C-alpha cells in the first residue's frame, strides 16, 4: 500500500510540475511584450519538447527514495531553478550546450546521491541545551539585533517603498552602506534568520520567530532584495505544513497555484503584483540571466573573477582576476537594457567565478550540501532541517553556490550545523 501511495504521489506531482512549466511559458510570452530585450520571443519547438522531457527525468528521479530529505530539497531546486531555466531555454531559443551540461551534471548529482544513501524513518531530536548551543543561539540573536541597529543608524527607518515592486531597482541603486554592515546584513538574511526561525519552531519560542521575521522584513525594505522577502513566505509555509503534519510538496503545489494566479490575474492589482514579483523577478529573471552569464563569460570569454568576493580573496590575491568588478551592471546593460545589479544563482552566476570549471565544482558543492542535509535531519531533527535548509536550496536560484560556501554565510552555516548536532539525542520515529 505504501509503494502504491508513493507512486500515485509521484505521478500527481509530475503533472503539477508540467502545469507549473506551462505557466512559466505563458508568463514568458506575456513578459515578451513588456520586456522585449530581456525576454524576446523566439519559441523553438524542438527545444520545448526536449526541455519538457528533462523536467520529467529530473522530477521522477527524486521519488526513487522519497524519504530522503534531499529528495525534497532537490525538488525545491528543480522547481525554482531548473524548470524556469528550461522555459527560458525553449521560449528564447537559448544555448543547448549550457542547458544540457547544466541538466546533465545536476542529474548526475541526484542520481549518485540518491542511489548511495539509505532511506530512514522520520527522525526527530531533542536538541540539548549545552553551553555551546546556548552561546551560539544568543550570539546569533545578538548579531541580528546589532545588524538591525547599524542599518537603522546608517539608513534610518525603512520606508515602505519596496512594497511597490517597481521601486526595487531604484532602492538597490541608492543603497549606500559600509562594507562591514553589508557583510553582516547578508549573514543575517541568508543564515541567521532561517536558523533563528528553525530553532524557535523546534523550541516553540514564538517571540524568537516573530523577531526574526520582523528583522527579515526590515532588511527587505532597506535593500529591495526580493529573495529575502520571499523567504518570509517560504519559511512560514514550511512551518504551517509541518505544524499540521502535511506533505511538504504542497508548498510547491502552492507555488504553482500562485504562478497561475500571477498569469491569469494580470487584469487586477493583486494578480499583477504576484506576476511581477514571483513569475518574473523570482523565477524567470534569474533564469534568463543564467544564459546571459554563459554568453558573457563563456561565449565572449570574459575573464572569471575566481576567488574574488569570498573570504579566500585576500589569500589568493595574486591569482584573482583583475577583470571588471562591475560585471553585473555590464551584463544588465547588455542583456536586459536596464541599469541594475544583474545577479543570478547556481550554475549561471558561478560562471563569473569559475568559467568552465563551474560544471565540475558546482556538482561537488551540491553533493556536499546533500550529505550535510541528511546528517542534519538525523542529528538535529527533520523539522529543524526542513525549515533551515529549504530556504538555502531555494536561495541558490539567485546566489552563487560556491561563493556562498566560501564566504562568511557558508562558514557560519556549517558551524551552526556542527554545534547544533553535537551531543544531541535522537530517536527514530515510526512512519
């Protein structure tokens, strides 16, 4: 009976993924009228068929061992990164070389990892309040509050301008803060806030959860970073599903419904807002930029920046590239006809650092994170792992994975997982 249930879930979810891709295509067509430079309409039927087939393969492999935390996390990455990428590939008649190398290496990571890790029951953990855990918790919360205070001292109270999505790019261009505070801000928004919420959920500390969400909202209002804003809804949705003991795949079903609403609701203000924020800014914008980065760094052979913008930059200063540090603005001007900081995520963004080595380094980084995710689930508990790591895998749609791991955010994340998992008491819960 259990096998039949999983098979039914698999095929239902595959249909949802195909519907989701359909609305990506329809949204792209709609955007091509308003943004003809970034989203030119050049539909290639052959590429469309091949890209739909790639979705089928990438989704079905995750159900081979559905009890793995990483099976779900791979589905998150597929939904937010690979499916939008497949839509842009077909609708824009983009590079087959980049698309198939990306899909192939991503598929290999899933195949190797899922086939070499055993399924376990649902794990929970009693997180021991050791001195090191308490120190970590208080240090992270203090760092979060300090960052918020420093942002206030430099920028004043956050305005509500970022709630009007068309103002986001202006807010980003006019953001002037010190480099130290900028680093602190990224560490908080990318790691400390998700950790604080996950830890608060496990310990049933509502005040801690609300404090973290409030800080994240202020960070978005100050910076206009759409990923940080979406993180509030993402993590809240995961907590809701966990609280009511619902399958986490419902989150991705919900994203599909929102995408459909963003497409069909284009005639009203709410629908236009959803479509502009989710369909365009969160999904299709980063996907289109991945191909732009490929053209800029691979096809046009611009020099990669290597270890620049990571904590290892000063160590490898002698071999770091001296190429234009403002390349995101150059890419934006060239490929989107907009003056903005055009950043994108996994595979595409990583090309800026590693060029062709991206297709070797990124799969290794993904495998490392997959191993860390499964250990987190076993040692710290499934609820903590789902809340803490879902956002991480989603965020790779809009940030470079290797840069993350080699920067303060990645170092802190690994440190948190190590300290929290030390001396925990686990038990295996029955399915």
